[in-house]
């Protein structure tokens, strides 16, 4: 099966499904389990390259089970979407700390936005909001939210690696994105995206806990800091309990 530019074999997918479907999870339909696995791999495609490692395999199984447990019969589809782990866990006070440095933006571009734009009311200001995301379901949800809330904004289904020219904005968000677009062991794509972001302030975040909620041993991304130094970009770091943000002055 192809997930964006990566390939996961049917055997691997089946072995993840079988590991999830144990104990109280065995009654859940195979298709439902598969759908959740694919959804999580889409959210974090880089995991496909690491899935041979037991640690990552086990974490995925745990995270899929957690979502299935939450989802079964308790929440409708929409509520489930809002429970997307990445956005749900964000500490929204971080927006205030970010805009303290950058000033309130008039326009934001959010790359690989997930459903983060649904937290628009947490921004503390009312900028135009442009989101690019490869997942169609998220994009539909964001656009109907923008319409309903009369927000000046638009989400577009797009592989950000195919965007030739990025629109100009005061602030760009790349939240928990770089490690999902990177191909194995190369930081070339990240560097391209950092260079191409057409803005004065670029905010890049990384998770500091694993998908199963444990703290990472080495949360700081040295490779990223070295890259920023090499590109002579100044940055400040804001830490929250599960995510670190690089506020980069371009
Ligand atoms: C870990 S999630 C983070 C979502 C959101 N930025 C947040 O932090 O709340 C990564 C997101 O990037 C999206 N994504 C990954 N590769 C992408 C690509 N090449 N083009 C567009 N979106 C991509 C995924 O669909 C997913 O929604």
C-alpha cells in the first residue's frame, strides 16, 4: 500500500492489525483497525521507515488502540476528528508566547496543518489563515469550519513538496511537520521548506513526547539548530510540556 511517497507492505500492515486485535480489541472489525492505522501513518509518514524497529511498532500499536478505545461507540466521527492527538494535546498558551515575540500576525500560512486551524479561536487575534494539508478529510472539515465561523481563511489539499511558490505571510507554522515529511536520514526537505517559507517569522515545532506519551530522551533537535546556524537564522525556543517551538526570524 502506498502512503504518500512511501510504501508499506501488506504483510507489515497485517502484522500491525493482528497486534492491535488482541484481548478486548479482537472484536473490532479489521477494516476499522486498518483505517485507524492508515490514518496515523498518514499523520506521521516517517514512521513507515522506522516501523521495523520494535519500539516504533509497539508505540503505533498502542496509539492505534488508544484511539480505537476512545472512538468506539462513544464519539461521533466529528468529535473523533477533533480528538486528533496532535492538535488535542497542544498547549494553546503557546500562541501568546509566540506572538509576544513576533507581534500579532495579519496573515498565517500553516503547512501540513492537520486540523490545527480548528483551534483558530485560541490564537488571540483574527488573522487571515491559509492552510495546506494532504489529507482531504481534514481540509473539508477546516473549510466548513471557516465558513461557519466566518473566518477569512482557506485550506487546500496539497502535497507541500509540490508547491513552487509559497504565498507571503507574516507568520508560517510548521507544527510537528518536518519529521513527517522527511525521507530517511535526510534533512534536505526541511532545509528547502525553511528557505522557501515566505515570511518574517517561521514557527517550527517538534514533539517532545513520544506518541505513547513518554518524554523523549533527547527532545532538542540539534540537526535543526545546526541548520539554522548555518543559514544564519536567529531563533528563540519556547518549551511546553509536550512540544518545543523554534521561533525563527527570517
Ligand atoms: C503530525 S501531523 C501535525 C499536524 C499539525 N501541524 C499539528 O501539529 O497540529 C503532520 C501533518 O502533516 C501532514 N503532511 C505530511 N506530509 C505532508 C505533505 N507532504 N504535504 C502536506 N501535508 C503533509 C499530515 O497529513 C498531517 O496532518
